[in-house]
C-alpha cells in the first residue's frame, strides 16, 4: 500500500514550525525552573529558613508535572478528535498567558501566604499547557515525515525544546547578575513578562500550519474515534505502560536543570549563578546539534539501541557530573555537564518522539503519547523535590541524588528492551500488532 503524496508533504515546514513553537513554548516552561532554583525561595517563601524555602520552591516546580496527566487526558482526547493543529495553538496561548501572570504576582512580603498559592495556580496552568505541547507537535511532525526519516524529522520538536531551554538560560544570565535588591524586586519578572512576545510570535507561526494529511484522511474515511482513551487502553495498554516507564528518563533533565543548579550555587559549593547558568547554556547548545544526529542514526540502526545508549549512559554521566560539582572544579563541571546533558542524554531525548509515536496508530497517537509521557513526566517533575529531600538537611549528599537518578533510568531501559523495533515499519501500519518492516523505504505516489 502506497502512501498518498499529501501524507508526507511539507515535512520541513512541519518540522520547522514544531521546532519554533516548542522553543517558544518551553522558553516559558524553563524560565520557571531557573527562577524556582534561584529566586522564588526568597520571594515567595520564608527566607529565614533557606533549606525549607528551597524545598517548597522546588515543589512548585513539580506541581506543573502533577497537572500534566490531567491535561493530557483532555488535550489528547481533543487532539485525536479535532486535530493536532488546534491543540498546538491552544497550548501555546495558555502557556504564554500563565507565564505572563507569574511575572505580575505579588510577593510574600506584600500579601503573605496568598503569594505562593497564586504561584501554584499559575504553575498548574503551565502544566496543563505543556501536557499537550510535545504530543501534538510530535504527532504533527511524525505524520508529515517521509517514512524512512521519521526519527530525524520528529527530533526537531525536542531540539526545539532544548532551544527554548537555551534561550531561557541566556535570558536569565544577565538577570541573575543584577544586584540582589534589583533582582528580587523587579529583575526576575522581566523574563516572565517577555512571554507576551513569545505567545504572539508562536501564535502567528502555528496558525499557518496545515493539519496533517494522515489525520485528515483518517477523519474523511474511517472517521475519528469517539472515545480515543477507551480505544487506547483497550488496544495499546502495554505501549502506554512502556511510554510511562520510558518518560522517566526526563528525570535526568529536571535533576540537571534544577537540583544541580541549586546545589552548585548553595553555600556548601559556592559556585556563582552566572557560571552555572553558562554550563546549562553550553550543554543545550551542544544538544541542539546532537539531537538530530542521534535521531538520524536511529533511522539507520533502530530506535531501541540509540535510546538505550542515552538511558544507560545518563545513569553513569549524571553521577560524574554531580561529583564534579562537589569538587568545585569549574572546568571539570563544564566538560562533564556538556557530555552528560548535551551529548549522552540527547541520545534518548532525540529518539523518543519517534520511538513513542510509532507505537500507536493515527487514531489514538496523540492520546497515547500525551497520557503516557505526562504520567512519566509527572514523576520526573517531582524528582527534583525528592532529590532535595534525599540530599539531606544541608543539601550536600550528591551521591544519594546520583544513585536516585540512576534508579530512575532503569524503567526506561526496561521499556526499551520490551518494545518492538519500528523504524522500518511503514507509516500506515504503525500501531498494528502484526506490522512487519518494509523491505525498502516507502515511495510516494500521486
């Protein structure tokens, strides 16, 4: 069976739109992570108890991940019934609005305990938005991509995510360098206010996207599924479990981005905020190049081996990175940070959009990816809070955090080993139990 020409049309346009949209969306999401580690303990919580304030601040970072499974149920259902494009536009606008509102919130000194309550509410809205972002963008790019290059094209969603994280880090470097009084009074608000421009640009880009031909054909012929979640759980429950386990690999990102930053800039280590933010910026810059390279490799040798390199390698290199922070040796921290996050973690990060998406058929793909990833990401989000607790009252037990991170890499390994290899399965047969690899790349016929 040949694939209609429109089913693989405009893959570069779809990939570029997904990259830009994801970068803008996750700029909003990641500036919260930097602020939660560096600013919010002093602005929204009791600064007289720094350890508790940091713990509570990092917990608000995890709140968005708790909201994401709920958002995934609704947005996954909506995306499989109404289309990928509508979800992509909605999530971007919701993220921009909630992020802007965070920058307008009163502080604890102004309104007392109401301040952290309002912060949590805005963070929940961010989580709902993020729940549908990657699943819809990944579905969009996968369904537009040439069958033999699905790994490469879907990886642009994740390289966009890394781009957003890079932009957020670069924005926070001059902000973090402000004098303490200016930083805590108005400086931290500027990156959040900038989300207005982010939302406007992203809206214009995504409104110009066309719905995927595969989804349009599904709706026109067989029709959309009335209750995608029921079909998903009946026909793909094992794959949903695999995606949940695989999504725990995101713990590496949250530990690196938030906990390691808080640990390195604590009194026990004493690294400057700006120097550690540069580690994240350079690691993300390397990831921008590494992600599509790993994804292209998966188009040749398969999703599973590349994903396993990232999962197993991250367990080892994150231990080395946290050890380097404990030494206070900045060149060592920089090198190992780039290797751990920029290179090794990118193997898993670059291949999971195609690996997970190829487990499901078109009619439930967005629901499957959204529900599976967001449940796993919810655990990953709170990994930062658990790490802060595991590190002890002084927050210095880095080895315990490293072992904890390594343990969270085990379910992704199990998920990958138990999954089918799908990189050569024809696009129209993805999600079928009996699908066999194509002997050669699919051809496009008029």
